[in-house]
């Protein structure tokens, strides 16, 4: 992760509808949600939601797949994990934050102590 990619992702998330859609996709997990479901849940017109989902997709934060007539969107957890790691690594001192890998579980843990 470099600062250019991080900036693109933060730009994509810096709009209320996109951030809300992203949060719903995180809650949905790897299975994701159809674009129409996101649109209905957020009370956003379908064409407007498509615009926002395209913006998130271009930033690499979400991915999409077609299932029949529906387009299913899901959060790109690996990219988001890298973004969070970038923030902890470059924005906080090792004294305050560290990332611990649990290879058995395939997870990363961010430990914050006396942070900022």
C-alpha cells in the first residue's frame, strides 16, 4: 500500500452514501449484497447507487460479480485490511500500535495502547 492508493480509497469513502454502502457490504461478509438491496436499504435511486458503487469499485474497495440479472457487490477485505495496516504502520508509533498476524486463523490483529 502506498500513499497514492490510500488517498484514492479514502476519497471513495469520504462520501456519505458510499461509506454507508461500504459498511453494509462489510456487515454482509464475503457473500455481498445485490446492488438493488443496497439501493433500497439506503433509500438511494438505483442509478445513483450504481454511480457510487462504481466509484468504490474503481478504488478497489469493493468487487462485483454477476449472478443472473443481479450484480452482487462485496467488500474487498484484503484491500481494506491493507489500508488499515497502512494507517497503523505509518500514522502511529510502534509504541502505540502494532499489527500481529495469526497465521493459524488467517487473521491480523491491531493492538492499540495509549493511542494518540
